[in-house]
């Protein structure tokens, strides 16, 4: 092959679909580095056999490790001081995004402590985004370090070992931009991150996500204090609601995503009240997404149709039209069990109920599975 500038080769490889990258790397020797750089930019390890194969691959081709930027680790099955994990991590010097998923019900509980190399990994200079999910006995110092060191932090279903930090200094506040907390009523991460001594770490937030379980009443005062603390920087907010919630003024907020049970689409009065009350806190809101969680029903026959409703939708239609800066209102159906026919009925159902918003071309629609990949918690 004639000499081709590397910039042109990179541009060509950028247009190749992911599914064809392996074949593309076999086309010409000049295509190998660019193809490998994309093939190994993202790595997900979930089973012992995958850990073993990856360790063998990196041992034979250690240069591939420098291409890995995003790493998702499922650690619930790995043994203590796992040699293959140590070997893999020692060859990944440039990781930027890390997701660690465990099993909070697995003994021993402290899965991070079973493999200290996982904790050491979070001191990697290149690392900017960390997600910790379904882990038990996570040291509180590790959570404090994450809040003070990374620009994106995602946590869910953690139990925290609350070490004595009364005399220990917290890391100085950095550019924490995105905090995502997926919680249930037993999730102790919520009161931990909302402690007043940690608020300085949160006052640079531009994006805050509290999803997968409505905020318990007992935590609402702390949640309001957090919103007030970051009101001057917060631009995007996600939270799950089942009733109206009066939020503090959020003058910078331009994007709001509400996670709601799909049955609220059949209770438009309550839905309108939720939209109006949460929207009132953001006078400059431009984008509103209503993510309707289509959870499995005990009566499967109801999964495939939208029952006609006699309830009045005009209040919701008016609420959308009364937001002066709003330019899109997206209704997103989040499937727990994929059903294309249900979405096909969902779209015209909403369009017919909101004629003013439809005529103003405000409405948009989307659908996706409700269970994201661990890497989906990060935002570019």
C-alpha cells in the first residue's frame, strides 16, 4: 500500500462501524494501529473466563493496554487477590472511566478489600469518572476521595464503613461536574453525600441525577439543602417522583428529566401537577424529558394497550405551553421488557392528548431499555 498520512488513515477508520473493525484491521498493516485503538478503547470484564482471556491477550500484546480508556469490571465472582485482575490492571495506564459492579449480598461483603488493586486503581492520574454499584462495606474515605478527585461520580446500592474521619482532612473541592445517585430506601449513600461537611465538594455541580426510587420524605430536607447549595451551577437535573415536589429556585437549570411510573400517563391530573410544580423552579427550562418507567404488570394483558382515559389532559398541555423557554418535551418509554407494539401505541396516545404541544412541535419521543450498561451512567 502506498504511503498514506496517518491522519488520513485515522479519519478512514473513524468511519468504520464497530462491527467491522476487526475485519478492517486485517485489510492492511497500516490499518492495524488505528483499528486496535478503537477496538480496545472500551473493555468490559464480567466472567472468570473473560478475565483469563484478557490477561493472556495483554500478556502477549501489552501495547493494547494503552488504548483502553473505559473499563467496566464485574467483580462478584472473582476470588481474593485475583492474579488475572492484577495482571490486567498493571497494563492499563490510561483509564479515564471506571465502573465497578459487585454483589452486595455476596460473602465476603467487602469485595473491594478482597482485591486492594481495585482501590489502588482509583489513584490513577488519568482517571476522571468513577462508578461504584452494588458493593458493601465501602470505606467512607474512598467515597470522600471520589467526590474530591473526579469530575463524574456514580454510586448506587452501597453500604459504607464509616471510618473515624473527625480529625482527617477531606480532599479539597475539585471540579465535580456530574453526580449520579441511584438509590433505594436502604441506600446509605444518600445521607453520606449530603452531609454538610461534604457540600463544598458538590457546589460545582452542573449535572445531578437522583433516579431509581423516589426521594424518601426523611431525606427531602437534605436533598433541598443540596439543591440550594448548587443552585448557581446546576444545569441538568434528573430525579424520580411519584408526587409533586416543591424544589428551590434553580435559575441555571435548562434540562430536567423526571422518571415517573408509566401509570401516571393514565393520571394526567397528577402528571400535570408534577410537571408544573417542578418546572416552576426553573424559569429558563429548555428541555423537559418525562421518562415513563414501563414496569412489568401482574396482569400481562394490560401491557399491550393504552386504555382510553376520560381524564382531562388540558392542564398538562397548558403547563407545557406556559414554559416560556421550553423547546422540547420528550416522552421516553423505558422498557423493562422490550415491546415494540406498546411503544407504537404510546406515541399516538400522547400526541392525541396534547394537541397544543403537538401543534407547537414541542413533542418528541424515544424508547430504551430501563436497565443501562454500567458505562451508560457517564455523560460526554
